[in-house]
């Protein structure tokens, strides 16, 4: 069976891109565990862009790849297939930018990233110009869709190109891309950056990547530390292709089709943060009534959040089965189309999601109310025990103990308000997904009644 596209392919491709400089990877090579065909490569130390006569020598390396169609993944001589290379690859084209590997790359890191001083013939300029060349070779008008990926400096270049040209990007340990606030504001795509929580590059110790990537940038507490937390090898996936941390907790969910499930991943971030706090409470003991209550609250919150994630998973599985390869619908594929059974799955998933949402929202609102009650109770206790103190003196006494309305109510409540906001966003996303799938079921069954008899 042909190997399927996975979310971690971006990691493998980013690692492979470092071999462009040595010439080990050339046009026609297969990379990414032989699932991808190299359509183009560039090393500006020796290669020229089409409009120029001399190499720019700014040490920008990249390769352009596309996933090989399933029917050709076991083919030994792809070049013999009529229409090669376009005929043997899918329409999603990925430009993979290589990361820092030499002195000139570090010059780009320091000058173009650290000092945010892009220059005309610099690596970032070359990254943009190269992407434009690929656009001309594989235009959107012919059905091609271009995205970018990369690690370290390559990740920064991938993000820079994605924002300026309107692509999506998936990067690792990306350094700051030096984009302006206006450029970021105008961007409408999706950018995901994964980094190790101890990464010296993305954490901001060197090039300030984390603070300069205002997109979905997520830290993973990986099981071991290598190259100052900057190694691609640190990232681990489970059997389903989800990224996990050293505790085995899922941090980033795959959409089962080689991409990221944003909704599940955002919910997972809350679970991971809650588990981190639960481990801290376990370390210092949860026997105290206040700690025990917080621990149980976090545990219950995670149960409801996981129910929401599981509901998204069920619908993502359905969505994948209703979508043929290439994003279109096909009567030739074995698509699961029993409308009554599929609709039952949707209804059950929706019911569980709604119940979980109702409970988690109640939990957040109760937490906000309890914070206010705790503040009022503390203030009232001091007033009862010290009746001679004025209201202002009571507040001064509480402030001397580090207890103010700001620290006890306003700041903690803000955290729960943010969680409520995320909950409402997820509810809207889930509602849209159920409507889309329900409509798809009706569309497919109406289009081909015979397919409705096929069960997965």
C-alpha cells in the first residue's frame, strides 16, 4: 500500500532540504520518505534566478516538491510516465526553505532577522523571487496550490514568503521573519509554527522568533534537548500522526489528511496547560482544600474539553471519507455514504459536543463567580474582625498582604474570559462543520443513490 501523506512530512521535508546545498538532492529526486518528487531546487551560492546572469551568493537554499500520486508511489521510473513530472504528482506544491548551515546563513539570521534589515539581494529577497518563479511554472490557473515550510532560518523565510504572496505555511523553530504590522494585518492565510519550549531561537534569546511570529506558534515540551532545543529530531508523533510532548499528551492534532486540525489543536492547548498545572499541584501536594478543589476543577475541565476534541475527530473522519483525492468528489471511490448511519454519527457527536460545551462554559462562569465571592468574603472577614478600620484602610491592609481586586479577581477572571471566548469560537466552528457534512451527505446521496449502499 502506498504511503499516505502525514502532518510530520513537513518535518521530514525540512530536514531533507539541508541536503540541497551539498547537491545530494536534485530535480527528479524523491524525498520525504520517497512520497514526494523534487520539481525544482536552488542554491543561490551557485545557481541563478531566471532573470539574472550571476548567482546572488546569499546562501539561500530551497527545493520545490509535490506529493507523488498514490498510483505512482511504487513506480521505479517515474520519468517514463507520459506527461512527467506534472502527470505523476498531486496539485499541492510545497516550497521547502533550508535553515541555517553556514556563516552566510548566520549573517542572514543576524542582519535580516535580528536587526530586521532586509536588503535587496539578501536571502529573504531571493526567497520571494524564487517563489514567484515557481508560481510561473505551477500557476493557480492550472489548479496548483503553493505552500511553504522550513526550519530555523528556512522557517522564517517560509513565513515571510507566505505572508507576502498569500500562501499557507507550516514551520519548525522559525526565527523572526521581520514582517511589518501592516503586512501581518493584510494576511488572510494560515501559518503554524512549532517549536521546542527551550528553543533558543524561537524563544527569543537569539532571533526572537516566538515574539515575531504573531500566528499559531506553539511550544512543545519535547522528551529531550538537542542543539539548544533547536533540533528537528526532537519532535515526536503518536501512531495517528499527532504531535505529542514528553508526557505523551497530544499538543497538535492532525486532520488525518496531512494537515493540522486547528480546532482540536486549540482545545488541546488548554488541556496541556491544565495538565501542567495539575502536575505542579501534585508535586507540592493536593491535600490542601484549595489545591484539591483546583485540581478536581482542572481534571473535570479536561474531560469536557476532550469530549469536544473527540466530537471534532468523528466529524473529521466523516469529512475525509466524503472527500475524494484531490479535494473533489468521485463516484469511483469507496466512499462511506449510508446517509442514515452517517447522520446518526453527526447527531451523536453534536449532542456530546453540546453537552460538553454547556458544562465547560458553566465551569468557567462558576470560576469567575467564585473569584468575586472570595474577594468579597476576604474583605468582609477583615471588616468583621477589625470594625474600627475604614473601607479604605481595609483595602490598604489587604494590599499589604498582596491581595487586591486586580490580583484576586480581574487578572484571574481574564484567563477564564479568554477560555470562554475560545469555547464560543469552537462552538461556531463545530456548528459550521456539522452543517457542511450534513449538506455533503445529502448532496452525495442525491447524486448517486448506488453509492449510498456502500459502507466503509
